[in-house]
C-alpha cells in the first residue's frame, strides 16, 4: 500500500461503541506522528465517556460508553484537537538497546535474506543493526513491537508457509518491517536472530521494556554473550 497523509481525518464506526479515526494510509512516519500526537493529547485528559484508546500505524480506535458520549461528540472533539497536533511533543520516550545473536541456530531464515538480496551475513547484520527503529505500534501478541525504518536492501517477503511456533525472543523481517516475538507463537516472518532478553514478563512490576513511541536499537552479540545474558535473565 502506498503511504499518504490524509488532509482531514476519516471517521468510521466500529461496532456499537467504537469509533475508528484514520489519519492516512501505509507505514508513514508523518501519519504515525499524528496518531501518537492524538493519543498523547487525549491520553493526558481522556474525554468523558471514552473507555479506551488504541493507537495503530495509521489510526486511533476509540471505545466509548454510549450513555456518556456518542460519535458526533467525539468527532467534534477530535477535530478540535487535530488542529493543534503539531504543537504536541512526540519525541521518542527512550531508545531501548536489544542485544541480538544472529547465529545459524537462532536465525534459520538469515540465509534466505542473504540470497534474496545478494548480501553476505555480515552485511545483513550490519544493515539490520544500524538504524534506530521507531516503534509504530505494539500488538498481535503481548509486547510484539512493529518497527519502522528497515533498510530497503533488507525488504523480504514473509514465508510462503508460516511456522506453527516461533521461539520466544526471535527477531524477524516481513516485507518492509522488522520486529521481535516476545512470546512463542505462530508466525510467518523471516527469522534472522534472537535476543536473550525477556521482552514480556508478566511477573515484573513493568511487564514490558518498551512502548509505542520508543525507539529500538539492535546490538549484535556473539553466542557466548547470548548464553551469558540468557543465564542472567533466567536467574
């Protein structure tokens, strides 16, 4: 899908108590900036009757109490807020470093990525670990971060047949995105490495180590370094 920023938000009803507000199409930093600005603005002072706000790549989904508000009231409020979104500070909350081991046993598809683009393993690792990736949204499974900013030289289609189970901590590529699997789950991304960090730990005070709006920086590590960090994480 070609990315573009809408001149005005597009409103769509979502069931009996949902309102979807779309700001554009595709994976676009300008569109996502509006999404994050809207979520931050209304998150500080949640409108009467709004039960939950869910930001995505290009939209915000509002769930509301029909006894307290309605789509007309929400649309009017959102249009007022939308006029001042450029003044909202949406700088990244923080940069989170994620160590990744790109060894064969952790990256069963790294050779596919190499062959697809005529790259060496060293080049794939360099291109993948060089950027700071913006977390556009978190979803699919608890803590699964969808990251934007993957180098075009690494854009690789999903697997033709998804795996029934992708190990926890796996790092993969799907088309123009990269991301991490916080828990073991089915998945069709090209797996190129693995992090020893616990990306989702429900027993921690804060189960997640990042959130939408943060940035991720991958740091290549060796197998011995992976084993040491994994041992510490499991203590």
